[in-house]
C-alpha cells in the first residue's frame, strides 16, 4: 500500500464522501473494506452484516474495558451505535478517557510500541515538507531511523476499530507504532513550522499567482501604463473628458443601485423547516476560528461554540493564535478546554492576516465540512445541522453556504443601529437574491461553511487579500462551484465608536479593491470562467460597491456647484440633462440604502430600529471617507490588517453577553439511555499550546 493510499489513519466513521470529487480510498476505509458507516442504508451484504456486528461489539475499546465500569462501557457503546461513531470517541468526548491513555492501552493490546514523538527530529521523517504538513489530518506518519522504517498511526474511529480487530493478527503492518493525534500534530508543527508558514502565506501566490493579491510589479507597471495612456486626452480636453467620465460613472452607479433594488422585487422566502439529519448520518465537521488580541471575547466565544447542537464526537474545533498573543492564549488556558478543541499557533511568516491564519489551520482540518467563525460570533445552535442539510440537498457543485449575519449590540448607539440595518439589507435581502439567481456570491467574513475538499481544491484563502471572504466567493464561482445562503443566523458585535468603525470599513473597501483588481488581471479569462451574468455581477457588486462610495461625494459636489452657479441654464438642454442625471445618481444611493434597510429590518422584525435610516446621508459620507482612505492605503500600505477590537459591547439582542459566557467546554455526560444526561466540566484536559518552531 503506497503512502498516498495509506493517508487516512485519522478518519472517523463520520468522515463520509461529501466532496465534489470522489474521495481516494484511505488507510482506514481500505482496511474496513468500504467507506460506509452505520448510517449507510444500502442493502445489507454479508460484509456489511459483519461490519454491523463489529459495531455492536465495539472492539476498539476492548483495551480499556477492564478499567471502566461495565455500565459506562455499555452506555458508551449504545451512544456510539446511535450517533455513528466508535466508542473510543464517545469516551474521549465525555472526558472519561484521554487520548494518551487510550493510545497506550491500544498499543499494549496490539503488542506494538507507543510512539511519543517528543524526541524525534525532522530528519526522522522521510516525507517531503508538503506531505508532512498533511500528516496531522491524515493521522499517519512514516519514520526512518537506525532501527529501520516504521509506520506511526494516530488511530481514531474506523481506523482504531480495524486495528483492534487485527490484534494478534499477522496482517498488522510491520513496524507499526501507535501515537495520538495531538502528539502527531505537535510533531508536524514543531518540525515543519517553516514549511507550514510558507505554505500558508505563499501557496496560492506560487501555484495561482493570477488569483492572488500578492505583490506583482509587472501588474503595477501595466496599470501605470494604462493611466499614462489616458492622461493626454484628459489634459487636452478636460471638459469633454470630465463629462464622459461623469456619465460613465453615473451609469455604473445607477446599474449598481438597480441591482440592489432588484433584490426587493423578490418576495421573501419562508425559511424551510429543518430537515433534521439523523446523528448517525452527520459528517465530521471542522470549525476554525482565527484569534488575535481576543482575550475579552474568549469566554463568550467558547459559550457559543459549546452551544452548537452537534455531537461533540463529530466536531473538531481549531482555535488559531498568533505567536505573540500571550493574553488570548492565557484566556484560553483558563477555560481548561478539552476535546474537541485544538489550539494552533501560526508561524510568524508572511503577512499577519486572518486568511493566513486560516490557511495555516486548513492542513489540520479532518472534517469533510468546515465552518469559519469570528471571535465575537454567536451562531444559532442548529447552524451546522442546517449547513449539512443544505449540502445534502444542494448537489456536488454547492461548495459553500453562508449563514446570515446580524448585529447583536444594536442598542449600543446610532452607529451599531446603522450597522444592523445595513446587515439586514445585505444578508436577509441582497445576498439571498444573488444566490437565488445563481450568481457569484461575495461571502461575508464569518459563518461560511465549506466542503473541505472544494476549499482545498481552489487554494484556500488568499493571505494577501484584506477581504478574503469576498475574493473566495468569486474564486469558487470561477472554478464552476456554487455558493448559497442558509436560513440560520449568527449574531456579531459591531464597532460602536467611529474610529474602530472607520478602520474596519477602510480595510473592507481596500479588500474589495484588491478583489476587483485580482479578478480583472485577465478579464477575458474571468469572463469565460464566470459567464456574462457572473462577470457583470463581479463589476456591480464588488467594483460597484467601491465605486459608489468613491464617486458619491463627487456627484454631491457637482450638484452643489451647479446650485451655487445657477446651473442648469434653461436654454442648455445638455447641462440640464446632466444635472438631472447626477442628481438622480446622488439620491438613488440613499434611496437604495433606505429601501434595502427597511426590507431587511422588516424581515428581522426590527422595524423599531428603522429610525436610524434617517441617518443614511451621514452613513454615505462615512462610507466615502472610508473608501478614499482605502484607496490611499492600497497604494501606500496594501497588506496592513487593521484589527477590530471585540468584547466591548454593552448590550446584546441575543442575550449572549460576555457575562453569560460559559467556563470551559461543557462536555456530554453519557446517561443510561445512551443519550446525554447533562453537561460536565470536570476533569477536562487543556489542549496543548505551543508555538511552531523550526528544527
């Protein structure tokens, strides 16, 4: 069996084929004789009957039966059968068994060594760096030393069961050693830190430079040449050039406004009832959260993640930290988090951005589905289940679903109330319409749910793009994949003060500029990838959002100048037509914002907040200020990520303020009926936290 075929020792029974392309037969599925789990309802063949008998006996915990009360073992086995996992996963998730104890016991039963990996160096592994990075999620690592070659496996789920069934059998691979997933992950992060950091920072720029916002001097040269080409006619005929430019900008602005108003023509669709997927059919789900200077948000974040209605045995939660973020690390350690939480420290290589942190976590993701949340997020408990149902119904080309974001601290002030109306119009009216029309969907920065295989296939996130979410939505569409919006809400915290709001919005505008420039490097190829409708959507939604904010004050100044000079003259029809056009353009931006905001607030049942729409003209002035700041920063400092502070909210619509946060992972206590008897935080082992260093 080749190493490529063998990669899969970490596969759970829950890790089923949910990717757009057929999955390779993994190490564990090859041993099991197929990829089916207990939820597979195909006609039962003799081999499948054997597999179900194996499920009934749960041989994977034979190595620890003698140290656990029989009643606990029986309950763990019943729960394992009910939710479609192995009993070792149930015991670990319940805090009744830790990974080290289980792995050592399994090694003793198999008669093979336990491999701690602590003293191993990079030279001990013959894999190239790119394959070594994949080893943590695969759960399998080849080693070579003076004793010969060995195969280190971090077994979980189906692989652990198959190994247990082979106890005493000559079919055990020669040189087999057992370790834990945590130890294998630490080995990879310790010995391949530089490779991991470079992969996270530069992989997309290396493999698809045309789709990366990384520096490209030649592109800047071409942009400069284009500007130089249009300068002479502008200088020679300034009035004509200004008129033509004004008409063109007005047409684009009105087209952008028209697309937004089109969303109002579609009646709101009632949220479909949740077609609840049975627990034993749920896939393994990875949740990733990139954190930086978020100590104040940790408790609330953990409470929100703990509240997710999803079997913890089928969850992997990766919290990603920067190396110098001591305060957030201390806050996480104080929570005493155990499985399914894992903590990853990002190597300090390349730009320090959220997308680079997510790219560093992607190789460690084991789930076939993957969700991204922010530190301040509080998703509705059923959000993962709704995403699973959407992927199941949406077909293989559905690569991403976006949950609807809403502002939680609406009552903190007029700025957060404006944010609430804006988000209601965007996530409850506009984006669902784009998805309904099967148009490219510029994603929001949080509560994105992906097929992990599709995410990896398109290169993950762009570390150099300040709105990696919008860029990724367009890139998915260019690969022929689709995004949709699901009827599930995530509550977010918005800045309540003008300074943080302006810095955040400047970063967003700068990222949208980057996204438009990246996808317009080869416009004919982009047109071919997206099709005419998608190509127009890119210009109107991404480019148009920026352009509208940039030119809005210009049209206002033109109208003021016309009023001050007494224009338009009655005898000048062209002048009058231009004045009407510019006035319509100026007012249409306000009108679209008000109407979208009203529709969104109505759908959110927040019409009591509609008073804030009287401040739309002020909002537009703020947007223009942020857009022009972004244009300057795009030239002077294109990759600086201005951090938005969280944990400062004074009010909460969801009732999930920081004071209500939990104190650590509330793990399922297994009960005699095989369900969950309650929540317990006793005996939780902290996840290992260590910076990745080269060796």
